[in-house]
């Protein structure tokens, strides 16, 4: 669901204006779509995702899951964790000290949990989260379910989620795999294609520290255990923090709990100084080359287009197939409201350009907006029918939605694509 976090979060030019409660200068990263998509474990096993994973993805990407301020700012969990990864450009004045970090205990989103201290932390990637307990930079929470609930209820003042929604969000997060990395074998060792520099870096990574032979980089970042040890350590950065994974770390900068370091070179220099490692310049370069190999990953191909955005929206709305049959009013409301908002935003990408006499493509854009509006109207009817207990009618309308969104509308969007904002 690559584009959803962007659509449901305000773009950089709108963040912090009069339409949102965010302070001026806020940036939610309108370029977040450059982050690679999620790779789902369930799809690699069964070729499809579960209902709970899809429902969790919907809740994760919907501002309606969070509190009033976040909702007014069009912020969802996916605004920070774009495509299940991080958001290195997110910046909110007063809550961030640099792009990519954020104070989770602040008065803007929940005054009740404000600790009165500006103590932002980096936004962690959620890839491979099922392997990375405990949770939080300080490892304060053993349960991912408890951690997710705390974020929703305490950090962002959301209503207490139902057990189903909370379980679904956990199912979605636990379904996100690490990006595959052919540079590593199944045990976390470098593959045969590694360069001499990377291999020397791997030796240095496993080499005991001069002043503490029981300690090495690999002691905490255990290669065979997703490069973590599930423990907290004081590495001279201001307290006890859990060992972060190095897998896919190339996509997770800035580094350390507060984002103080921009790259591997700076991280290596910190350890070289704090632990008196005595690494020469070439050693540091080789170690950085090794970390880059470990942190790499194959990014799924994705081209931002109206067709792909519609497919992502349809993935969210697909939960209606089961929710309507179960008469699940909570999920129906969440799916129809979120789907409506996303479709309306999608329609905006086919708007006529203001202040121009160029009418080329005007008919195609108008037809795109009209066809998307038809989908919005169907979702509104499904919501009203479910509210009235007419679930049979809601099921029929959902079938109409599927027919329209999988057949007619894609052809219309494809015809209008060259004149849309996706190509500008």
C-alpha cells in the first residue's frame, strides 16, 4: 500500500498551514513514495495476505485510528512509518530536532502524556518487527500488541481500539518482512559475491574489542539472529537502548535512538572513539562497506500512477467483503470513511490546472474525476446501508464497487494518466 501513507498524510506544502494544527515549517515528506514497498511474509508463503493483515494495514494507514489532532492533520501511523519503513524527512518544529526524529511525549497530540522535555527519537522501520522484541528504543515493552496500543491511545490520544483492530494492526506489522538481501546467506554471513573490502569489514565486525575481549560488534548484533541480541546496552549515547537490527539499515538513517548520525562512517567513528578500537582509515572504510552490504535489500518495483494508487485503495476496501458478511459495523465504517477520503484525494490528481488556457486532456481528466466520484458514492451508500442494517444491499453495492473499480475505472484513469499530476 505504497501511496496510502502519502495520501492520508498532508503533503509538505500543506503541512503547517491554516488547514492543519501542525506548526509552520512541518514536513510530512511528500516524497515518501520513494521508499520501497512492504514485502509481506504471508504473500511469500501463500501468495495472498490474510484478512487480518489487510485490516491492520487499513487501520495503520487511517487517521481515524488516532486522536482528534492527528486526524485533523491527516496523520496516520503510516505518516511516520511509510510503507512499513521509516520517514527520514519527517520534521515537526518543536517536536523534532532534525528530520527523521519525533518527540512521542508531547502536548500537541496528547497533553496528558506530555513529559515537558524535548526528547525526540528516530522513527524505526517496522520491517522484520516480529524478530525484534522488545519494542521501543529503550526496549521498555516486551509485547508488540501493548506497544501498538500505547502509540494509538497514549502518544496520539486515539480511542481505545477494539481487540479486533488491535490484533489486526499487530498482524499487519508482523507480516512485514525484511527486504531480501542476496548479499547475505541464511546465517547472516556475507555471500560468495562479497568484495574483499566487505570481507575484511566482516572480520573486523567479529573481532574482539582491544579493551574488552568478551565484546565485539557481533556480540550485540548477532548475525544469525537478525543482527540483534534482544538486550539493552549503554554505548555512550545517553542511556540504555536496545540493540537495533542492521538488516535493511541502508534505508533506516538517521542512526542511533535520537538520529544524531547520518551515515555508517559517523557511527563507526563513535564506536572507534568510545571503545578505543584503534581502527585505521582503511579499517573504518572496510567496516562501513560491510555494514552497507548487510543493510542492503532488493526494493520491489513500483511506479506511482493512478492505476497503482487505485489498486492500493481497493486493497483497503477489500476488507468489506468479509466485514459486510459479518455485519461488522466498526470495520465497515473504517473502510468506507478511509476509502472515501483516499478516492477524493486521488481525484484531485486529475484536477484541471489553475490559471491556464490549455484544455488538452480536459475531457479525460473530467471523466476520471467523475468515475472516481461514482466509487465514492458507492462507498457512501454502503456506509448508510450498513448503518440501517441493510447488509444485503451493502453486499450488492460492494459487488458493484468491485466491478466498477476493477474494470471501467482503471481504463478511464489510464486514458487520463498523461494529463494527471502523476506525470508532472
